[in-house]
């Protein structure tokens, strides 16, 4: 993903919530891509920084920023917006097709209509 963004000449910055207290103001974010991790969106007792990350996600979403969540990132977005994150009945491990959704704004990047992606999910979530 980083190579594609750089090829399109996007400026990339990052915040590692587990390392830093410094967060950008949502007004300085054009697109937020929230990546994965081995923990659960429910693991705030073990990883207290998840609370701050979810609050930051809420602020960005409520201010109209575009937010993309991948794996744990999608779970964090769902949880931040009030949806339930829970153990999946059947873990999802392996290569599976993903269906892209066309953007409603042509200035925003889009995914291919379908592609195969590697999944490693033990949890799922309700849509907010």
C-alpha cells in the first residue's frame, strides 16, 4: 500500500499509538488508513492506547475524514462507532476474494472490483 501511495505522490505520515502521545489534529488528516495487529479491539485493559486510538478515529470520522480500516483497523473503526466486536464462529485464515466498492468521488483512490487478499481474522464485528 505504501508503494502505491508514494507512486501516486501522496505524502505519508504515521502515528504509532503504542509508542507516542503525540497525535495529529484531525484537520491535518486527509485520509486515515488504520492497519492491523494481533490484539482485539476489546483489549483496552492490556493495551490502554486503544482507547485513545478509538477516540481519535471517532474525531476523524465525525469531522468528515475518509477512514479505511484493514483487519484490526476495521474492528477499531466499528468499535469506535458503537458496534460490537466479537469472536468469529469460524476463523478466517487464507486467501479469499475481496469485493471493491466504487468510490462516490472520483478524486479518491479506489480498489479493483475484486482481488484476492490474505486474511487472518479470529474476530468479526457488527456494522456500525
